[in-house]
C-alpha cells in the first residue's frame, strides 16, 4: 500500500511537471477557450463518484481526483480549458491550463481571458477575487456565455451544499440582474437566458439546452455526465 501511494504521488508530480501553460495551449488551439473562474481554494475540491460511475471509468480517468480535472476532461472537445493560476503554487495543478499573473496584474489577466472566452464557468464559492470576477463577467453582459457551477463536495461536512449556495447567493444578490433560484436541488449547473433569467441544468421537467454555441455544447456534455453520476466533486 505504501509503495502504491508513493508511486501514485510520483506519477501525479510528473504529470504536473509536464502540464502546459495557458499561453502554449491557446497558441496551439484556435478554438475559443473555456475560462474557469473559481476561488483558489476550490483547486483541491475532490470527486465523490457513485459506485455505478466507478465501475465505468477507465484507469486514466481513475487518476482524476479533483472536480477541476473531471471538468477539463468533460469539456476538452468544446475548447481549451484555461484558468488563472494561484501564484503561490510551486507546480501547476492538473486540469485547466494556467496563466499566471502578478498580484497587481491578475484582473487584467482575467479580463484578457474573458474577452476571448466562448464559455465562462463561474464556480460558486467565496472570496473577494471571485466576487470581482462575478461582477466583471456580469458587466460584460453576455449571459449566453455563462455557466454557474454548483458542485457537490466529497467531504460530507457542514455547511451543507444548499447552505453554501445560499451564502454565495447572498454575497452576489446585488450583482446578478435577475435573482438566482432559492433552491438548487440535485442540479450541479445553472445557465442564463439572454435577459439573465437563470435556468437549472437538469431540472425535472425541463429539456436539455439546444443550439450550436460553445455553451450549448458544453451544457449538453455536462448534462450527460451529471446524469451518469460522473461529475460529482
């Protein structure tokens, strides 16, 4: 067991060393990127797969331990998956390709990425940086690009998922043009109509989003994997 854990740690470290930066990924892929905006504390959010999902995943997928890694695999066929990196990390995390910036330049970096994005994923959480990013995205007034991620956590601790969402909703109550839904139930993603009316992905009785945009394709892929229980983080 010890040998296995050491080997797994070495494999993970090797994968992190080989991770390409966002600049390289964006130069090599002409598609509009999927930009992941989240509090840095979410970088270690763990997957809590159902057993039915564990039986289906491959060995390669089994190496995915974080919510972000699973997001990256799910959405890679839509566009390059990129994020602003935590400047304190010694090696880039596995998942989104990172673009790093000095403390005084990070907002400019976010602005550069969001301008290029085909899809913007906001990870519901807390933090002053995320609060600025939420407001910045809303000010761009392109709701047809935006997806709000409402992930489950592997750790079954207080506060509950609904309570964490309630906290996020209170923090952003004056930011969204239309109120977010009071409850999220089993849904893990939320998207918006062109007038910022929020829609829960996978809400019972509601059809899957259609259309040809990058966001529509991303939502369809997220809908499928959440139904399979594979994107639970």
